[in-house]
C-alpha cells in the first residue's frame, strides 16, 4: 500500500470518530476472573430473553466453566444464547470439545476466522483477530474488559501458575450497553457471514426488497456507537443513582481504525497532574510516544506498568527498547513481577479512565478488533486508582534502560519487525 504524505495522515487522524459519552450509567470495577465470572454467572442465570458473549479465548476449566454452564442452563430455560470465539485464541483442544458441547446444548456458536490448516494463515486478513471480551444480557447489562473465559491461574503457554493474572473488567448498566450489544451482535454476524457470506448475500439480492435487505445486513456488521439501535431512546435517562458518563470505543477495520488510540492520546494531551497506564504489550507509535513525553516534560506524573514476568519475549523486548527515550523524558517505568500481567487499563487525573481489551502496540491499535470502555467519573477513577496503587507497589521500577550500540541495534530490529508485520497484515504507512 502506498504511504500517505504527512499532511494527509494528519488530516485523516481527525476523521476517526471521537468517543460518544452517554450519561445515566452504573459501572462496577471487577478485579480478575474471581470477581468477573460469578458476576457474569449471576447475570446469565437471571436472563429472560437473550445472552451474547464474545471472547478471544474460551477454556473448559473449573473456574471459567461456571460461565459456560450458566449459558447451557439459560438455553434450557428458553433463553437464546450466542457465543463468538476467535479462531486462533480458541484453537486449543480443550476449547474445541467445549464448543462442540455448547453447540449440542443449544448455544449458537460462531468461530471468527477459523484456522483449520496451516495455509489458512495465507488468506487475506487472517492476522486480524477478534480480541474483544464482551458479554451482554437482555440488552440491559454488559461486561467489558480484558479477561478471557479462562481461569486466572491457567496460562495456555506456560501451564498452571501460582499467582493469578493481573486483569480487570467492568460490569455496566445504562444507555452505554446499547453500543456494546450492537458490537457483540456484529461480531457474531461477521463470524457467521464470513463462513456463509455467499449464500446469505445471494438470498438478500434475490429478494424483491434487496436494497432494504442489504441495508439491514450492513447494520448487522457495524460495530460500536455508529449505528445505535432504535431502542436506545427507550433506555432510562440519567438518574441520581446512575450518573456515570461512559463511552464504548472499538477498533475495527472500517471508520473506527484509530478510535481507541485517539481517545488515549487526547486524554494524555489534556492531562494536568498524572497518567497511569497498565499494559502488558507496549510498543506505541510515534504520536502516542510524543504525547507521553510531552506530558512528562510539562510536569505531569507519567507512570507505566508493564510486564515483568514475561510470557512472549519478543513483546517484552519491544517495550524495553523504548525505555531509554521514555526515561529521558521523565516517564517512570515499572515492571510487574508477582504474576503475568494482562490488564489493559489507564487513569488520567481524577476524571478519566479506561478498561478494555486493547494493548498499546501495533497488533491491538492497527490490526485486531478491540473494545474499551472509557469512563468519566471521579468515584470510579478513584476506585481504579486505589487498585493500581497496589499494583505499582508490587512492581519494580526500571532505572537503567538498554543502552549503547546493542540497544540501538535492538531498537532498529524491533522497528523493522513491526513494520514487516504490519505490511503482512495489510497495513501500509509508518507506525
């Protein structure tokens, strides 16, 4: 793909949608699967009409299994249950058996871009994975975060662990659930459409009302707040007990390619006092790094909590080659060592926070399908900040970056590898 000139890239940046904040929500912070899974099971057990779930990883273990059992119980009560799982994240043997069991039990299961043979990787778009972790019950209650349907004490690469992964999610009710539900449905439709799209498109075009049918099909495939269902207007307005303003932001391969990245950068640019970012895979582009350095230089306390217990060495190396430029600008870097770090959260000052699935690297910001909730509420930000203080206190601060000739060579090698990956993924231009 040809590289756009600088002025065109800058202009295109502002064409990406900004977060659409909706008032009248209730948002509850959930730390780890031990908090998320019981809350999801309770919500699914109370479902009356339908349940929609999207997850990168689906695993059959004694902890996360409560969620899949709740889905099966809901189907037996007559509730419609839909599950979409990623074809790479859920490719392991345990997931295959679980998904077959769920289908046999009446759960509508869709696999997003399945990889049945090694040559599946050669298909266009095969590197673009469903990385969201979402659940919506009866269109009224939603869950958003970074937690897959797998026990915090199980790692698919490293096996059982002594300490639970560090991760977060939120439980939310109110108007912002509408775009969350729209997105889960769109992901399920995209997975099914990707499998049987020729037949479905032929049926739509052969019908007398072909254009109306095509419009409905497009709506089904759209994610996020771009197309809010009509019943959004039927949800209750802001109330005294539910004043929270929140925006649901997604990263897709259409108009919302940089919406999550833009929400981060604009919050960083407006920071006055502090920025705390927690992320396992950290290799931001130049605009993001420039925003962090600028905030630190104008006196904002900027802290990054990155992985210290490494799961993927190349990902850890990619982050570490950036330590030098960040530390020189006054950004403080910490590595979390008690357990694997999987959380993707951030707080800015006392009024902005985000929890979701998006890392801050090319894979999440430019390739994968991601979803975050951005919250503007002092009480919620205060609660998340208190949790993060515990996490930073358990981490070690980095004081000596990679330097010398070896550091420069590694940085060049990582930059070249990132550029090559994006080219293979079909992303042109500079990152």
